[in-house]
C-alpha cells in the first residue's frame, strides 16, 4: 500500500497500514478505521466549535472500506475535535467534540439505519 503525506494547517495525514507516524507527534494522533461498508471520499477534521470545516485531508485519495489511515498532528494543542466523512455522493456523517487526546483509534461503523464510532 502506498504512503502519502499531506501537510495542511498543522495536520499531517499518512495513508498506510494503519500505523500513525509518531516522530514529533501530537497527543491527538490517531488511526481512523473505515468499517462503514462504503468508500470514504472526504475526511474533514476541525477543532471543536469552529464555524467551518478545514480542507479535506484525504485530498485526491479515498479510504476504502476495511482500510485505515494514520492521522498525525503537529503544533496543535486542542484535544476536542470534530470529524466528518463523506461518501462518493457527498452524503456526510459527523462526530462532534471527539477527545483525540484520550483515544488512539477511531473506528467508523454504519448499518442500514445509522452510523456510529467506537474509540480505543
């Protein structure tokens, strides 16, 4: 699997085997696992209570069902973050006020009725 690094507003995204890069890593670093049954086309991560979403950290890449991505923060101190994912049709699901300082893995799940996240 290829590795790609993207730096945007102090947030680094590394697509790989699910292992986050830990050199000079922030306490908010986590691995996002896609267990939704669909391909994730957009991933937005913004500090809690911001008016607008930051840029799509996946860029041109997608996160296939069953794959994971390591998210590494640099120079950020906030612990509470909002996460949003969108599918190919632009349908989105979001989670507010996720304490990324207290988790290392976020697994996104969906069934026919709802989506939810589990945290480790």
